[in-house]
C-alpha cells in the first residue's frame, strides 16, 4: 500500500531526569539509539526501562529499521503493557511498513488502555487509507474532543469530510490546520482537493500559488510539492486557454519528467489534434504508473478515449468504468454524450450509464466517442 507523505502523530510522556539524553529528539537517531541503550541499562524501574526502549524504538523507526523497532517496542510492552504511547509507536512502525491493518490494530490497542489523542488521530488516518470516511471522521472528532487546536486532527478531519461528500465543510478544517501550523503543506494539498471537488478551479490555482510562494512552506516535501503543482495544472486545464495549459504542462514535465498530470495534458492535447498514436505513446507512463501515484479520473478518461480512438474497445470500456469509480459525477457527462449518440441511459447512475456505454461500444465501435 502506498505510504503517505507526512509524519503520523506521536505524543510521548515526560521523561525522568536521567533519561533526558535518551529522549532528546534533537540528537541524530543513531546517537539516540546508543543513548537509550545506556538508559535501559541504568533503568531502576519497569517504567524507566520501558521508556528507554520506547524512545529507542522510535529512533529505529526513523532510521527505517522497522523489524528492529518492532522488536524493541514489543520488549517495552513487556515492561508496561498498558502504555498507550508504546502501542501507538508500534502502530506507526506497522504503518511505515505499509501494514495499514496492523497499524489499525495497534492504535486500537492503545485506545483500549487510554483515551489517547495520538491513537485517535492516527487511527483516523488508517481509516482514511481504507476509505472508511465515517469511521475516519468519528476518530478525528475524538482527537479534536481532546484538543480542538491539534492541527493534524483538523487536517485529517477535513480529508474524512471530503470522502463523505462534504468538501464545503472540509475547507474550514484545512484553514484551521493552516492557521495553527503555518506552512502545513499537507493541509494546503488537501484544501486543493476540497476546492477541486467543489468545482472551484480558479481558487485551486490561487491556493496552490500561495502554498508554493517562497517562505510559506519552510520545510517542503518534494513529493507533496509535486502533487500541489499537479493539482494546480489540472485546475488550470478547466478554464485556461489550451496554449497556457500546454506551457504549464511542459514546465512541469521539465521539472518532474514523469508527472502524471502533465503527461495527461500532453496526451489529451495530442488526441484532440487527431494524433491518437502519439497520444498513446506519450501516455504509457499513465498506464504503467511505476511509482504507484494516485490516479485521477481525468487520467483514466484520457486513456479510455485514446483506447477508443485506436479500436481497443474493451480497454476503453474498462477505463471509462474506472474513471467513474473515482468520480461518480462523470456518469452525468457520459450520459449526456451517450444520449447525443442515441443511447440514452435509463438514469445517470454509473451502472445504467455503463449498460448504455456497452451497447454503444458494441454497435458503433470507434464511433462511440465520449469526448466533448
């Protein structure tokens, strides 16, 4: 499963005086591991031993030593099985390993022993990964119950609401997260998602420009920055002249040669110019998606139209179906085009549209064109 590009929340208890060096997160993780080994040897109580091991496990996770971190944290639980923080940190290890189900189980174990804010927020994150919008929202609410000023909980609550079809309400949570943590890059990124879902494309571009303005995000994650640029390009394509969009796409590809949004723009432009084979060649990276990037409905729509133009009708049907699976609103667009072609769906529901699309493809072949 694709890992998210932000750090999950972890709150730790206060450390005893002897352990200050072990718990100093300013130190390099390698040094922290050694210091925590010393702290563990000097521990006089089970609680002190568990704390030293917990910080060691956290440092090992930061080093990418996930198996070692899990073993260390399991050892810590042997001393203090009711330590919610250790359960959360073990959940973070599983999450970073791509074991989202395992992370969910460990965050739940933390909540079984304590009403713990990080467990609520991080479990909300895992529910979001599973596209369980209501459970995500409920857990985010519990985190906000404990601290309404928790920026991460506000940000994840916004994402939950987008999945629940409440993008307008999500905007407030993203704004709160940004106000609490200026430069919160992931909050900007997901605010763009909410604005896009609401069809407010010019605002998407304006917010993206703000997020990209020098000094706004002081510790930028390159992958999130690329995603912001991609969302900006997709929004620009909804209202800007084709030449402007093409120039922006070329600039984005210059910086990120495999950016899917820019590749999609190029492919769609070539297809509109009657160059289906060239469009097919340019968009191979969309089909392969070697880095497992998020696929937008518009990418699949472009691929479907390329397939149809080249007579690959079964592939076209599959991509149209996948596009509607991501954005159900596309079913209305497809229903309108099918009606114009003489294949009126019984309703705008995706299943009815797919039935009409199948008839259209079977009878009209490459003449069954969904393009505007």
